[in-house]
């Protein structure tokens, strides 16, 4: 499960045009410079990387059952989805 965090950070770093080492878990994606388009691309990358369906609606992100408030929230949400899929 530890690889999930690293991969999510890599994906977010790619969208933010940063090094993974520059991505802090307590920062929001917005603070890292990830715009709405970058967020959508990050979600697609996460889905492909982990073969999961992310419950995220780009048109209504506030109504999505996927916490994007910070990098750590995204990591936790992806870990949960990966664990659920493994069951």
C-alpha cells in the first residue's frame, strides 16, 4: 500500500510541474498550482495507475465523494478505493 502515496504524489507533481519532493502532503492541489484541467488529468492518471473508478465529477467537484482538499486527503481517498477494490 505504501506505493500508492508515492504514485499519487508523482501524478500530482507532474500536473503541478514540480518535483515529487516539492509536493507537501498538507498542501492543497490549488496551492501547488494544479488547475481544474490539471485536476481532471490527475484523476484520469490515478484511475489508470490503480485500475480504479474515482467518484469525481469535474462539473460538480463539491458534490463528489472524493476529497481533494489536500494532497494527503487525495492519497487517503485513493488508498481507500484501492483497498475496497481488493476486497
